[in-house]
């Protein structure tokens, strides 16, 4: 089948006299500015700030009136942060199978820099490539680096690293955490705001427009894009340009012409060969936004995440009619299926290690993908004629078993796609998805989408599908390539900002079947899966003589459009016309033509748009009618169907056991008509409500918080059943902020329902709605929420029963309290002997200040018996004395290595400026650092006399005893 497919594509190309060699790429104008991109900026005071233009760093001390270049000597600057004159920059370079990292440090505002290599990922993860990097320091010692892994827009995989010594050493604290895909803001032109106060702040502003010689093919493009740094002093009511350094008029301007003629060349029935530029968007925007980009941007193709178990964005806009209208605008498509990933990755959905099973999985995924593609109108009725790209993310290709399974999976995908009469295609990292090995298969995919990035983060008119890392140009040479050349960023064209990955195409794309859905009851559009969103122009829609009388309006509706849905589970269904451009009515019916029974009807639930909720029965077919109370000459219907949705009680998502974080974009959520009020908290039913459920395996206290969410939230915890819920706990606005926290004690085996909603005012005074990015944390201690810097270590300590905290009502850990020598005895003994250990009763005969009835007497005497301590002198133990960092070094190393352990001789230096070689604990401190348990209190010092806090002790103990969450 492969030979036939490629033959059909190539014959058409030859007949059209298309070149099969590497194409020449369009170049920008010769007088283009020196800079193309404002990559980042930050202000830490009204006068001090910095900007990163391309790979050059500039700093200002007068609010942007003047700038000094302070670029560290480096390859690529990936991230920057300053704390007054202290600054750090993460530098990256390409390395064999991954990336190499360095850290540049300045103490004089960038006048001089000291650079040293740093180790972040462990050796087995060195293949991971960064997509974006963020660095932040809270003070001169404590900092964090967040690395987003290089993936398609569907995934957001992050790792985090912390330092306690100013950046000399780093410890990984989060490894490959799957986060919700980042959704960039879609404001008119402000891509990012940096507000110092309610009134004072800076922002990146961008505008871009294109004109074309031919608006249909977008040939002879002439594009201009302006980027500005702007400042507000009135809370964003007005903005003034802050001149950027070394730019004309202080504005970064790009003017690009491109003469390519993008004339589509046919392939199979629903495919074309396309040369141009495209975007990868996790959640496909609406018709209006994509129309603005078609009319004003250089992009001509858009990716479609059509499905798969690992698809992260719902893509509720996707429908047959939606794709037809996008294609009528001019867009070409890159359909993508996101299923199981390589067996050796940390993704939640993975393929089998067994090559035979993996091959069968590839076949199954191809079948599922073609089913969805047919529903979207991308194939013939027999599912032939399209192209679908399988998203295979990067993995450890040095793992032979893992690679063999991945290759077998792709073989199964390819074999089945071609057997079905379609084009097999693959997305993957050029190095870390083993694309050369894929190309060497006996039957490789027909087309390839290569992830290999340039260092810029904007549209690049000179981007090429050729000369990618780890992949020769001899593979897939004949109009079979797409290249993803830059990762997640936001661009503004035609006044619309969208978060995208950028791509250049000389390969195979898809186009849909033409024709809109019927407006007749007999040919109602089938809704096969939910959530479902459809958008279509309804000017041609008419009413039929036998359309039913609407119980919520006068007579029959006008411009009626029909859908049908047969649910597979008996749950509540929500239907909305939010986003439609005319006055809509919604009605839900059961039965047959001429004898329909109304189940729900609504007119003007939200302004002129409608919403209905109906409890449906599995296996029953429901007919959804969208109409208008009067005839409409033109308008766009947007209909959404959820069954169930997480913003409905029946769609509550299971919350993972503590400690856990749930992230969710709630801007598209609504409110069910029977959401409960929480009168005990004075709260009306909140807007943008979402539901979770949690059944604890053990009884005990927990804490829930929404700290770091970006909108005004409240939390209500309920028990019972829908319609008869009882509030267990609720909270709005904890500690003077807009986020919430509740503390409660749960009963093993009981199910609790957790509602998080946008604050909607009190029962008597409702206010505006909106939603945002929700961060819901389930933790153990009230004073250690999910945003605390040491929460993961403290939770690990609690999970291993090393500590039960410092108090109850609410359950507390006291992270900032100093650790006493008595508490240290308990911590160390449990770390050495396990959480079930209980020492013998105290005798009162070992230390003069530890009587037999001292609360920690048994632990202290056991610590002495184990040879970890001999006391504080003069026969005493000093139980209430706070442990210093010097004492801690001795405690930890003896607990780890035994009572007879002595560290190596200190030698000529200790590694710390404040620890002399003749200091009593010098050798212990040096060895503690050598074993990676601590790096000191800042880049140069250890601070041996400083007290050890309970938060710090959690880090030290988990590191010393290699503790992990059970």
C-alpha cells in the first residue's frame, strides 16, 4: 500500500513539474533590525529592570530611560533573574543526546559575571531537551529552576530544581511532572504584564499584520510586526512605550516579505502537499480568532489534536462543520493523534515493552484515529484518503528495549494506516524519538513531522524543514516533511494573541469534506462523544412544517438546527449556545418525528443565549434543537454539549491522595442549576464551579487550598448525594487574599465532594464571574500549603511517620520553628529505625537534665545508646536547646553511617568561607556537603552557628535517609 500512496503523490508532483530537491527559503529584508525578539523582561523596583533582546541582556536603573548591556559571555541565555545587584542567568548549549547547562552569576548588576557548569538532570535523564526555562531566587541562597520539557503543544512536562547555596549545587525536587498544557493569554496586544503595585507595571505589547498579493493562497506576503515594552502608572488604564535599547524609535520592528506561492497540490482524496508555515495549538481557537490570523498572519496551516488517550486539551471546537468553515477561510490541517507514549517514559499512558503487544497497540490506535477522522469529515465514508500524524514524544533512546517497542508500535500504526488507504505520518523529536531508526524501518511512515528547534521563539520566515539534528536530509526527501522549529510562545496578529508552536511545512496536510450539517430533523448531526462543540453559519437554515412547538417560546422556532445524541451512561447533560451571535433557543426532545416529547427548553439563560440541563438515560436517543424566536438572516451558532462535565456534580473528578496538586483551566466552566449554596459561609452558588471527589483510605486531618490560583476562589466540601448535600467545611478568602483554605478531619471510606468556584458574592450581593487557572492542593498541614517551598519534603517526612507535626486544630507543622535537641532525637531515631520504632522507657540515669518522665527521655537515651550523641557537656543533654547547623552535621552523619564513623580529614580547606579548617566541626561540615546533603547557606558560606528550622530539617532528613513518598 505504501508504494501506491507515494506513487499517487509523486505522480501528481511530477505532472505539475514541482521540484523534488531541497527548496530555497525566503529571506527577510536586508535592512531588517539587529534584533527580532523581545524574549523576556522583569522589573524588581520602579527603576531597576532588564530586558533580553534575542541573546543580548540589557539592564536599566532609571526605569528604562537608559540601558546598559550586561550580557554574560555565553552561548544561549535561556533564563534570567535579578535581586537588585545580584543576578543569575541559565545558559544552555546543545550536547550529545541532550543539553548542557551553566549558571552565570553576578554580584555587581551584570558588570562582571562568573560562569560555571551546573548539573541538573541525572545521567539517565540527560537526553531531555528544554522547551522553556524559568529561574527565580527568593534571596541570595535559595533559588528554583523550572524546566519545561520539549514536547508538542499537547503536553506540559516540567521538572524543578532547587538550590540552597546561591546556585553552586542543585537538587531535583520534581521530575517529569505532567501539568495541564499552558494556555497563553489571548488579549488584544498585551502578551504579559509585570505589575509591581496595583498602579505601576510593565508589559510586552505586540501587533502584527500582513498583506498578500493573493488573499486565497497568501502568496507575496508582506508582514510587519512591532513589539514594544510599555509601562502603566494607572493600573493598566493607559500604557506608554518604554524605548528598547539599540532599536529604531525604541520599538522592535520586523518587516518580512515572502514570495512563495502556496498553491496546494493534491495527494489522496483528503490530503494535499503544502509549502508554507503553520501553528501547533493545544486548544483550537474559535472561528473568529482563526479568521483574524488567516487575514493578518503569515501562517496557513494549523494542527488539530483530534484525539487519543493522552490528548490533554479537549478541543471542544472540533466538529465536521467547524473544519469545513476553517478550510473555507483557507486553513490546511495537520491532524494529530496522541496515544500511548514510549514504555520507559513517565507519561500516564504508555505502550507495552513487549514488541508484539506494542505492534498490536499501534494497529488499534490507527483504527481509533481513523474513526474520529471520519466523524470530523476528514476521510471518505470508508475511512480512506486522509493523513494523521502520531505524536511520539521524546524518550530515552539508549534504552534498547524501550526503543524496540516504540519502533514496533510505529510499524503497527503505519501498516494499519496504509492498509486502510491512508497516509501514515509521525511527529517526534529528531534525536530523542529515534527518527533515524524509524526511517530505517522496512516500511517507514509516509510523512514526518520533526521537532527540532531554533533558539528563537518567534515566527521565522527563513525556517527550513532541512538540516535537522540527528536526521539526514536523505530521509523523507520528497515533500514529506514538517518541522516544528520553535516551542510554546505567544504571537499577536490582527489584534489576536494566541499561544503557539511554530512550524514550517513542505509536506502532507489534510483538508475536510465540504458541506454543512443539515438543518432537518431527519438528518440531525450525530454527536458521538462529549464534550462536543459545533459552530456553523445558520443563514441557510430553515424550519420544517413538522418542527415541534417550543414550550419555552411562542410557537415553532426559526432557523432550526438539529443534533442527536445517545449517551452511554445515565448522567446529567449540559447544553449551551454560549458564543452564538444571535438570539437562540435550546430544546431537548425524545421520541420520533411527529411524536416528540420535550425534556428541557430554555430561552435567554445568559442574555440572548440559552442553556439547558437534563438528566439522561443511557441508551436513549435525545434530539437537540437549536432555534431562534424570530427569523435570522445571518448568524453563527455555537453549541456545546457536556455529559458529564467537571463543572457538574456528576462529573466530579477523583482527587489524588495527599500530597497532590490538581490544575485546571476553569474559564470555560459554568454553573449547574442545582449547585448548592453554602449559607454557613454566607456564599451564593459560585460561578465557574468545578467538582472533585475524594475517598480517604485512612481517617485523619487534611488541608485543602487554592493558593497560586489566579482568580477569586472559594472551597466548599460536601457529603451526601446530589440534591441532599451537607456542607462539611467551606472557606472564602483565607489570610486576606483571594484564595481559600479549609482544614478538616476525614473518615476512612467516606466520600467527600469538593467544590471550587469563582466567588460570586454573598447570597444578597452577587458579583462578576470569569474563572481562571485553578491550583487545588491536598496537603497534611495548615501551615504548609502546596505553595510552601519545602512542602514536598515535609509531606514525605509525614508520610514516613517521622513526625506528626507540632500541633492540632488546625494540624500544623511549624516550618519556621527551630528544631530542639529533644525533637532531633525523635527525628533521627525514627529515620534510623523506621516509623514503627518505639524506644525503651527512659531510666533517667544517662543525662542529668533528662529525668525518667521527660517526654522525649526514651528517644534521647536511645540516641545516646546508638552512639549518635554524648550530650552537650557536663553530663547534660540540653533538650530545649535549638540545634545549630554545625551540630546538625554531626548528628546526621553519625545517624547515617553509625556511631564509629569519623569523616575524612578536612585537608587544606573546607569549601566554605565561614568554616575554618580548625573549626571543631569542620570535617563533618565538609563531608556533609560532599555527600550532597547540603550545599551551605549561600554560595560561599555554611553558617555553622545558624539554627536549623523544621522546614530545613525535613529536607536534611529526607536526603540523609533517602525517604520517598510511599
